[in-house]
């Protein structure tokens, strides 16, 4: 009896030992992996961190707080006026490799007819990239082509030729400045207001010259003319008597 009991105890200890073998092996593997990782970290291994929405080139640029320079589209309906729009740099530094851009959305009821180059023989209609489609209707201007503003310099502005097509109360466009590394992004956008007066009488945009008004005038004349003829005839007949 003692022999059989001792044999059973041996078998149980062996079974327990066998069950622990995978656990021990897993622990050894984890330890070895940890030592390998530690060696790579201390040996100067390189690691890269990707920031979503921030490029490495932007982080390398000096900080520059860009603000938009705006103006009011002021004139009569039918006028084409020049409005200077651009960017000012509040510092503390100036971008080096990429000067930045600014985007202009014209106010409703107006049309940007041209953005000519200044002091150049280039006869292109737009010196800024025109809208690519209706869903992204803005003009994009690259400051590297016009000069990068510095904290000590005047703002960089471009003359936009804008035609006032019609009066829309409260209509406003927008201008947005983009710097490679802007420390104050909350001041990057400004409105482009409109002050439009009615068109003069001689201009076709004036309401007097709309076809609906001419049709109404023709109808009134068609009714008044026979009455006028009748009145003149009656006066002539009265004179004879």
C-alpha cells in the first residue's frame, strides 16, 4: 500500500511540473525580448513620431503670426473697384523655406474679374490660383510670388478687381491667412464687407431698365394712347361747334 501511494504522489508531482513548463518558457521569452528592446534603446536606435496634421517642415519653420489684411468693397452696382487684400506678419519671426498663402472668398453678389500682376509684363488674368470647382470657390495666393511679410515690414497686399453685380444686404466675403508655423491660429480669418449703392439711371443694371418694367410701360402706353386720341378728337369737334 505504501508503495502504490508513493508512486501516485510521484505521478502527481510530474503532472504538475509538466503543466508549469509552458509558463516558464513564456516567461523566459518575455525576459529575452525585454533585454533586446532595452539594448536597442540604449544603443541609439532611431524612432520616428508622426503628428497628425502637422508636417515636419512646418515644425522646422520659425513661428510667425499671420493676420489677414482686408478692406471694404465699396461702390455702385455695376462698378468694378480695386480692393487690396493680403497678409501682415505680427512676428516673432519670418518663415524661411515656405512663405505661406492666403485664400479669398468673394462676397455674394460680386465677381472677382481679375487679379493682375503688378510691375510685371505678365498678362495673365489671375496672379492667384482661381477656384478649381464650385465646392471650393476661393482664390489662393502664394506669398512666395509676392514677397514674404516680416514683422518689421509693411503688409503684403494684392489688388483684386471686384465687380459689384447686385446689392445683397449683409453680404460678406472672407480672407484667410496661412503661415507654416502660426502660434496664434485664432486670428487668421477676417471678413470682406460690401457697401453697394444703387446703379445710376443711365446704367443697364438700374432697376428702371429691367425688361419687366419696360413691359409694364408698354402696356400702360397701349391703354393711354387710344384715350389720348379720343380726347384730341373730341376737342377738335367742340371747336367746330
